[in-house]
């Protein structure tokens, strides 16, 4: 098993800090508005990673946070004339509806920044005490010069950054690269601290939650969107280097953007399609397929062609699964006795840097085998039962919630009558029954 590590810019063998256990943290949303489909990409990518690692035997602890303290939250709450807490609680619920709607599981732990304020203050205070941070008029800044390899994740040249930063120079900072750990303010909800009332800086929040939830202070995987690589993740590493002399995570994984045509989908650009709208229009499996169809590090282009292709792929999978389930349920076979067969190429695709595109190709190969066996006059019912179990497992790993109808005794009798009507060439009756079976989702 191997994954691309953004820290080394290499595909590396995956070796966990503890045998058979995986600790994973993914930066979650700032909850002030409805998420767009681009926001859902890490939700899908890292859900598949979690499912895959769990399926092959790892005990995965998956944490993803909610940023419920932010200037955008203050602004949105004022506009809606509600409290910040009311706003964030509402959008957390809306986000989790979308998470479930797109077929992802809620992470094991979903911390909120507002629940960690005292721990953040303690963390920042320690950085001040060890000389890695300094206080200016109630603000606290991280001293980037306190660490040696700033830029190690993003590859950004520090000297180039200094030149660019001088354009917007803040004379209160020792260096234009230094970033805020605590901000003095009277806007919105504030908390008392040794430096006065204020709010935490964004880059510190994730460090503290990782530190608190994972006692080792060093996790296996840290994930997020490519846009978080700099400055957010770079600044997380800087603080962890100063505090624990490590880079927080062994493997850093970043997913690519979702583009609207050729342009990155972004609320600031105003070209967003909300997850709620696309889920209502296309449903969870088709929406998820749009994201799964590309390698996680590559961009996904949200186009009419992509939508059509994803619909066709889900229809192909759904039809095969439904027909297979119908065949098995109307045969004398115990569906619980099916065995997983020929799943190794599918798992190997995912073990190769989570290549969902190749994994889908392997799943379509299985669908071909299923369709061929269903068409055969001498189909092997036990083999079909194994195929059903295998396809079901593939759906689980990819998070594709594709259902089939569990037949009642009445359904089975109706289906038997349908087949008998066709055999008797009673086409009027068979058409009538066929309509009923289609309405029930059986055909």
C-alpha cells in the first residue's frame, strides 16, 4: 500500500505509527453558509480512504473539525440577526445532512473550535514561553524565524515570501512572515486571555485539536484540500515543530479542486453549485460518482458531460445490482452465504494512492461478468451469489449507496406470474404486471 505524501512529494509505502491503527485528521468546514460541491470533495475522498483502510483491517480513528469561530461567521450572523452559535449550529446540521446525502460517514470525532478555547490559550502561552511567539498590543504572533525549515510542505521560497509580504508590511510584526495565533478584538464572541479579550488564530485551532485528541501529538495522516497547503498546513507544521519537534503527521494528503468548467469553484468567485441543490437534483450516488471518477489529486471538472457520464455509470451499476438481486431472491440460494471473489484488483487500485478511477474500472469488469452470467441459460447461481457479495463490498468501500428491493412473498408471487404470463404469451397481462414490478423498483 502506498500514498502520495505532499511533505516529500513522493508516493511512499504506507507504514503506520502503530501496527494496524490509523490516526487521521482532516480540516473541516467553516460553518457560515451552505457547502458547495467543491467543499464535499474532501468529505468523499477521505471517507473512501477511511472505508478502504477499515475494510483491509485497520482500526481507523478519523477526526474532522468544525471551525465555528471566524470573521465570516460574525458577518453572516449579523446579516441574519441571529447569534453566532445559532448560525453555526444550523450550518453544522445542514453540513451533516449533505455528508450523509453524498454517502459519507460522519467522522469518529467532530470537534468544534469553540470547545477548545482554553486549550488553545494554553498552547499559545507555551509558544510565547519557549520564545516561538511574541505579544504585541494584545495580539500574539508566531515567530517564523524560530524554526529552520519553514516552507517544507508547500515548497515556497521564504525569501520570495518576504519580498511579497513587504508590500503589505505590518510594522508591529518582527517579520512579514509571522502569523497570528491570537487576535485582540471586541467584534463578535470573545474570550479572556493573558493578553486581553480576543479570538484564536485559524492556524492554531487544528494544532490544538490534534494535540488533545491524539496524545502522541503525531498522527499518521493529515488531509485537506490543496488550497490549505499554504499557509494553513504550513503554519500548523511550524507550530508543531516549535512545540513537539515534529511535523504533526507522517503523511500529508491533499485533494484537488472541483472546477466549474475551467475555473475553480469558489464562493468568492460566485460560481458555486451548492451540495444541497446538486444532491436534490442528482441524488447521492451520481453526485459521489462525479468526485470518484477522477484521481483525488487531479481536478474534477463539473460539466454537462461529467454529469451525464456519472448518471450513466450509476444506471449501469444499479441495473446490474437490481437484476442480480432479483435473480438470487427468486432462486433457492442463501444470499448470506455469498463469498468475496476477484476483489484483489479493485483493492490494489485503491492501495495505489487511492486510485478510485482504476477501482471503478475494476468494478465495471465485475459488472460485465455479472451481466454475462445473468444472460447465460446455464447460469451458476452460487457464483452469482459470490458476485453479489463482492459487488456489495465494492459499493461499501466506495460509499455508493445503491439499493435493491428486498422481495416480499407477494413480490415473488407477482414475479412468478409475470414470467408465466410471458411463457403463455399473455402479453396484456405480462405488460400489466411488468408495470407493477417497475413501480416497485423490482424491474
